[in-house]
C-alpha cells in the first residue's frame, strides 16, 4: 500500500504528534482553511479556526495527556492532488498501537487529503466508532452468505 504519493504519511504523523503534544494549533494546521471535521458523536467543526478552537478544551480537559494511534487501511487517489485515506485508530493513555497492547483501535476514520503547495492537508475528516456487536454479527452473516 506504499504506492501513494510522498507526504501523506508525514501529514498523518504530524497530526498524531500534534495530538500527542496536546497542541490544538499544530493539529489544526494540518487541515485546510475550509475543512469539515465530523466526530463520532456527529458534531461538526467547519474550518481550521473552528477545529483549533474546538480542540483546545479537548486537549486541556477531556483528552488531556491522551495519545493517538492509527493504522492506514487504504489510500485511494482521486487524482494527482486528492487522496481518500481510511484508517483505524483510537485515542487513549496507553503507549503503542493495538498490536503493541496499547491503545485500542475502536474507531475508523476517513480523511480526504488535498495537496496544497508543498504539503498535504485534510479537507474533510469523518470519525466513526465501531460497534463490536454489530461488527461480529456482520462478519458472521458475510460468512454465511459466502458459504451459500
């Protein structure tokens, strides 16, 4: 899956580093001026300034000291300057990713990245919480249908 343009991984790494540092300004800098940001609860932030402002209390209160973990599942190029990136990940106080026994990857994220100047930025973000029961039922049903 490493056949996508250079810089995409670096953008995701900067997002993760900014989250880990609790730096709302650095985190928001990875988004376009007019980005949309949808969290798992359905709340929407619009624009880099609102994304920054909305993350100040996140980093100061609700997720203070938390770390971000993510694994890229898919990158689909929609042209030379637009990529859709799907990841699984989570936020927590542990160290390392889910394979290291740390942060549980209980959410799936979709990023629409656009190439702006010399870097990639996120123009749209959607975070969806996994429902473990529904995922198990869905996997069992897929197996049943495949066997039929």
